[in-house]
C-alpha cells in the first residue's frame, strides 16, 4: 500500500514538473489545425552536431546537450550551473549528420550562460524569425516525418509563403509519454 502511494505521489510530482517546462515565446499569426504560422522572438540555443541515423543521433545529441544543462558547464567564477530543461528538443538535418538543440530559458542571454565544458556543445543566438508548423502525435519515424513535412510544404505553398530553411523535427515530450499523447512538430522557417 505504501509503495503504491509513493508511486502515485512521484507520478503526480513528475507530471507537474513536465507541465512546467518552458517553451520559446512566439506570436500566433495564423492557425488552421494542424498548421500554424508563428513569429518567434529571438532566443539562445545550446546545440551539438551528431553523425548517424536520426534515432541514434537524437539520443547522442540529447545526452550531450543535457550534460551541458545539468552542470557540464563553467561560469566566469569557475562554478557549474544547472539550467532548467525546456521544450522542444529540436533536430535538423545537416550535411553529414544532424544538429540537435535545446532553447535556453528566456531569462538567459548569451552573456548570462556558462560556457560548455564539452567542445561538442555550442551556444548560439537565433534571431527573431517566422516558422510554419504542423503538429502531430505518435512516433517520429522516417515515414511520419516525411509525411508531415510534405503536408506542411504543401500548406506553405498554398499560403503563398516561401521556405527559407530545412525542415526541423521538434519533440516536446519525454520518451515515456504514450505515443498518442505525444506532441511532435515539423517546423520550417518561412519568409
């Protein structure tokens, strides 16, 4: 009985923490579910480049950037700092691999963040930009990514918008979230 109560308490606490995860600010310009056009404010990301297939690169990249926010960093005084987890975890295809990043909490500018201990993690400021997005649940398999990317590209064309970057895969949930409860998005920068 006590074990069940402890597990229930932990699940409630975990759910509360999961719902409190910060996301980057944006203004909604247009919404036609499952599509949205958004204007994002500038933000800072911690990112890494990883080779390999999508799944293995995602796991390896996540570990690197999570290592940075969980204390794998040094501030000017030599101390490490824990940084809150944010959503989404974003993956973008690059020549020869993948770039994976977390958006840093909005209270941090480039000058406020500690330096990564790993040379494989970089900090970068992303300027204000517009994004077209499509939201979907389930797993982010190659087939679902391709299907939703094509649907979003068609929507972008019908809106008279111009793509100005490669499609990004954004995942908002932890890996223990049931597939039908997951929030995934394909994001494409637009002009």
